[in-house]
C-alpha cells in the first residue's frame, strides 16, 4: 500500500502598504436615508466540484464538492461553507468526510469586530462520528484595504465530539487568523489558520490550516486549488494525527 505524504507550509506574510491620504471637502449634509444605503450583497456564491479518477494498474476515485456563500454589509460579514470528499483506492475507502462552517463578524469600528463561529465535522476515515465547535470572541483587522485583509481573533470555545466511539464535552480556547488578497480583478489567494487547545490541557489541541488560490476562466467559471490540513493531537486509536487534502476544482458562480 502506498501513501502520499504532503507537507503543508503556511506562511503568513504581512504586507507593507501605504494608505492614500484622503482630502475632505468641507460640507454639511443631511443624515443618510434608507434609500442612500447600499444594500448588502453576496461577494461570493459558488459551488465547486472536482473529480479525479484512474483505471488500470490501480483503480482510484476522489470526488470533492463544496458550497461557499459570503455576504458583506456596512457593519457585518457572513461566511457560510459546506464541503465534502469521498475517495476509493482499489475498492477501499480512503476519504469520506463532510464539514460545515458558519461565521459571523459584527464590526464595532473600522477594524475591530466580534466573531461568532460554528463548525461541524464528520470524518469516517478519522473515526470522527461528529465534532461541533462553537466559538465567540473579539477580533481585529491588522490589514484592511480594497486589495487585502489580514485579521486575527481569539476567545473561548466549546467542543462536543464523538471520536473513536467516545463522547466528550470540552472547553477550549480558539485563536484564529485569516489573510486574503486580490491578485487581480479575476484572481485571489487566501490563507487561514485555527488553533484550538483545551483549556485544561494545552497538549490536547486541534490545528486547522488552509491555503488556496482561485482564478476566473470566464464570468461564471473559475479554477480553484486548495490545500487543507487538519491536525488532531489526540486522534482515535490507530488513526493518524495529521490529514492533508489537496483539492483542484471548477467553481461555478451562482
């Protein structure tokens, strides 16, 4: 049996940038009415599908599918995501998982925000019947302009899971970081990191990392490449601590 070991190196680079000074014309204006406000709109609403198949000396199949919805208003940002994967090699399952994410950010100022995050995971190969993580806490944009954002947040988290047939409830701390940059009007990159140590034992933790790049083919279709790594310091018996997935897919804008 052969294994593919992929090393994921996530390098967070803080961009140095200069903000253009804004000249303000002296004028007195009335308070904006409801008609003056620009309604919030979806900045991303897509479905991505990827399939890899071989037939011959080895029979392999890997299928991935994901849904992503992002919406931003004047004082909030919402991100909803759902992705899953199924794989076989010579009629033996190598992947079967589903993960959902709901994240809401309420802006307190131009850069400070409050975060609410809920994730749910099922992974048969890792023997995770379910894992739900609810986290809240303050956050701050270290970098925020039209081209790029870099945010960090931290706070308490509650984990309920059934792993290896054992159910447990734990309180943890959550530290998150996310970087996004537009390469052009039709291309972007992103990187995210999430660290969840248990409050009672920092040697027991979860670490999730993601790096991705996407470029448009036309107005409706884009190519997406994503590398994800999920690390569990205390996995189920006879399971690996680290799981890495490389996903190449076509994304369709809805």
